[in-house]
C-alpha cells in the first residue's frame, strides 16, 4: 500500500521534494481521498481529539509535560498559582473593607443629618446606602450562582 499525501498548498512542492527535503509528494484529488484505492479508503482512519481545561493551573498532563521538559517546573507552577490566589484574596478583602467603610459612612452621615434636623436628607442618605448594600449583596449572589451553573455546564455535570 502506498501512502499519498496532499500538500496543504502547492508552494509546499519544490522541484520534486517537499521543503523538509523528504520524498516527493504525490497530490491526490481535491478532497484528498478520491485518488485512493478501495483498500486505502477502507483503512483510512482519522483521529481527532480536543481537550479543554479551565483553572489557575494547567491540566495534569500538561503539568507532567512541563515537569519532564524542565525539572522543578511543576513546583513553580503550583507556587505561582498559590501566590496568585493569595494576592486575589487580599485584594478582595480590601475591596470588601472599603465597601463597608463607604456604606457605614453614608449610614452614619444620614443618621447625623437626622439628628441635626435634616430628616429628609438624612433619611434619603441612609436609605440609599442600605439599598445599595442590599443590591450589591443580591448582585454578588446572582453572579456566584451564574458562575456555579457555568462551571457545571462546562464540565458535563
């Protein structure tokens, strides 16, 4: 049985040899299969695979490949992921603290205005701050639920 290879582009053919200096390539029909014999067609098998992995570290196979290529790479990858996670948690904690300070400032300011007989402005400020906090809480819960559903949908469960 003779293997036939259809080059991806006619520029791959140079004076009877391929660009890597190998044997000459014999183009097949336009579909790459029509010039094959019946035996060739029967034994023609196409293998395709697709991998998808999402997360702060690569898939176990990729980590293993990195480790084989450069000993110690897996440890460095995990250390990087751990530092990134710690950094993100610090930033999120700061954001939550800042949000709390701003909201409490608005509530205390509103209560202060009420004490100073500016009841309409004070009540409006305090209520706006509380509504903002409630809205933020509801939005963050919905966002977390969407992320959970998205993750479940992407891994087939």
